[in-house]
C-alpha cells in the first residue's frame, strides 16, 4: 500500500541546499516506498558517480540503499551503515505523528582519518577487486575526495534530525489527514488504555486483519499489538517523568492491570524497570 504523503519540494530543497552548503554532504529524500523525491546535489558526488558507471556496482549501491532504508524503518531511528564500496551513509526516518512517511539519506562519504588515506584506499581496492570499476580513474577521484571523521558525519546527521522537526512543523512533509494509516494511529492513541485488540481496530475501520497488519508493518515498522505496546510505554515514560503517580497506578492508567506484566513489557522496551527509569530521570519515589 502507498501512504498519501504531501512533500513541499520548495521547502525541502531550501533545507537540503542549506545543509549541503554547510556540510558538503549530499542528502536524498525518499518516500515511504523508498522512491527518490528530491536530492541535493541532484547528481551523485564524484566518487559515487565513478562507481556507478559499472552497472553491477550501481545495482549493488541501489540494494545497499534499499536495505539501509528498510533497517531504518525497522529500528525507527537514525541508522548508519557502510556500503559495498566502503562509503558511509546515514538514514533517518521522516515521521508524521507515528507514521513513517519517508526517509532522509545523507552520505556518499569516505570516513576515516586523513593520515590513513593510503590504507583506506588499499581496503577499498580489496572490496572492489571483483568489480569492473575503472580503478585507475576511481583512484584519481579518491585522491580529490575529502575524508571525514565518523563523528563529523554523525553530528551532521543529528543536525538533520533537528531539520526534520522543522519540516514537520512547516508541514513540508506530512501524511494526508484522510490516509488510513494516520487514522489508525489516531484511533490507537485515543483508545490505547482500553482492552484494545487487532479485531477491534479492523472492525472499527471495516478492513481485514491482514490489511491492518500490512498498514502497521508498512507505516509504523512494527505489528499492530507491538504498536499499541509502544504507545502505552511512551505514555508510561511521560507519566514516570512528569508525575508522582505510583507505578501501579501508571500501569493501570495505560491499560495494564497486571503490574508484573507491565514491568516485564516496560523493561523489554526500555532496558530498565519503571522504578529504575524514574530514578534515572531524577525523580525518586
């Protein structure tokens, strides 16, 4: 299924242009189906452009990018990875409400230290030994390519995460209100504290369970019941941080009458117990 997403390309291009002017890092916007919406610069950077002259290397690049977006969707957070040719990329999700409606991918950069340039090239040669890339020409491009530190790339990615928040506020990227995935998300948020099931939701929207599962896997990156648990635990975290409610009361308020089960789910999601979470956030109860 396709999510109906509005992309304000003028606003997007302005942000991408500004980001590139400051960082020199190319960035691409993809929709929820991993189709390119916009890139700045439009052309790939020289090193990547030289690689892609070989059809097999180009296809390997495409598959790497696709897998990076899929992993980002699964993790629902910034995801760095290295492509088959040794270039570093970072993908982060574009989220409206709780619906993943696209991706930002930045990179096409060589990561390391300048003093390790020769060692890095030898490593890249080994990676591409079986390809038909013109290694002499690639070496010429490589020698003119800046090597960035990993810290620099990740810092740039975090800045772009902040820019993504601006895009949501400006509605440069947004899911159309009538989109079913957004309606499902809104329904879960309104009823998450109730005894909510997949059957309840599919019945309310007049769709099959199979279609509901497709919507949630595609739009939220997780199954419907896991999505309900995620929303419940997010609310529990807020209550633990902002109120002095007893933990048992928080458990009941978000839909878990069984306190022990709530603690188990919370620890699985947050890696700490509710009490430990509250202590970590400076609230001692």
